[in-house]
């Protein structure tokens, strides 16, 4: 019986000894996995950016090609109209000649005899013969010119059609390439979305594990994270953005403005934190966290215990930021919460 009790005691002691190690190992493993996921996500993000640039470039080429095809089609339509017009002129001129020949045939003369018999003098005869000759020569010249013009327009139209066919082929190739790139982009985007979901789950798991790190929230008043420094509030809690609701507040102030811990606790993040740039996150216990983002410098390290009002960082514009400001955020577990009950504004 005593031996059994001793064995149980040893097992309990062993579990208690190993628990902190297992806890630390678990978080370390999750953070390592998170880092790998984020690395893959960054790689795919780079591939997506490169793919978007390719698609945009291809779209620009396709737009120019479409414009060239439209212009070529317009030129062909103009050539077709000119050709139709020339054909009508040729037919009209041919009809005129035929009518004259038919009239001369029906009158029983070939034209020159009428001119000779109808002339009153040698001078008039010469003039009339020359006039008739000029009329026929002019008709023949115009008809010849029109036929040459018709041939030229036909050749031009044929050339335009060949050029348009080549443009159509290039256009089809570009469209096929565009569809291929769009399909690749969709696959990359799907993979990126998977990694983003995986990243979110890992972050939530890490934050939940950190929330149970033997830090107890005791309640009481909180300090304002910027102390007595002047600031302008540029964003409110849960303000609607194009892609999300803002999870915290933004307080614009000069770079280097001191940032203080709003409440005591343990530093669980001090370093680069996604789009927040340089950031500090403090675990206050009972799953309550405060986050200070876009800092220019950090004055605390992970695992350090801090007191309310202690200097932890300085204001900056690192990460996804458009100017120097403090992004202050509070979370219950991984869920952003209203900080007004704690620091008086939201």
C-alpha cells in the first residue's frame, strides 16, 4: 500500500514538474509553426503580386491589341465602301459607253460618217472629228483609271484583312494567356486564404495558451497609454473600413512619444507583429490583453513583468501605417473588445 502511494506521489510530482515545460514547448512549437505558415504566406503574397503585375501588363497589351483590331476593322469597312463606290462608277461609265454605242448602231452610223456629212467646212470637220475622238478617249481613260483604282482598293482591302487576321490570332493568344494566368492567380489566392485561416487559428491558440499563463487579473483603474501627451484620435473602435472593422483605436502623435502599460501584467509579444509593425502585447490575466502597435522602438522584452504606467515603447509608424500614431487594442482571448470601460475612450 505504501509502495503504491509512493508511486502515485512520484507520478504527480513528475506531472507538476513537466507541465511548465510542456506548456512552454507547446507554445514554442506553435510559434515555430506560425512562423513557417507566415513565411509561406509571404512567399505566396509575393507570387500573387508578381502575378497581378503580369496580368495587368497583359491586360495593357490586350487593350492596345483590341484598339488595333478595331482600327483595322474600321479601315476595312472604309475600303469596302470605297470599293463599292468605285464599282458603281465603273458600271455607270460602262453603261454610258454602251448607250452611246447602241445609239450609234441604231442610227445606222458609226459616228464619224455623221460628223463628216454634218460638217460645213474642212475646219469644222477637223474640229468635230477631234471632239468625238476626245470624248471616246476620255471615256476609255476614266474607265481604265477606275479599273486601276478598283484593283488598288481590292489589294488594300486584302492586305488589311491579312493584317486583321494576324491581329485576331495574337488577340486570341493573349486572351488564352490571360485565362491561364487568372487560373494560376485563383489557385494562389486559394492557397493564400488557406494559410491565412491556418495563421488565424494558430494565433488564437497561442493567445489562448498565453492567457492561461498563471497571470491573474485583479481589476481596478487603468492608466492612459499615452500618459499626459497630446494626441488626436483618428480612428475609433469598430469603425467600418473597406475590408474590415477597425479592432482598436488610433491616436496620432509625434514619433518618439512615450507609450505606457495601461495595466500591469506579463509581456507576451515584443517585436514585429504582422501589420502592426513593432508591437507590444501584455497579458493582464483572465484572458485579457492589451496591444500597442506601430511603435518606433520597444523598451520591454517577452516574459518581462510590467507595472501599470511603466514605459514599454515609443510611438512610430512601422508596419501598415500612414503616419506616426499609437494603435491601441484590447482583447478578450483573441476577440477585440471595447476599451472605453478601461481607459475612458473608444
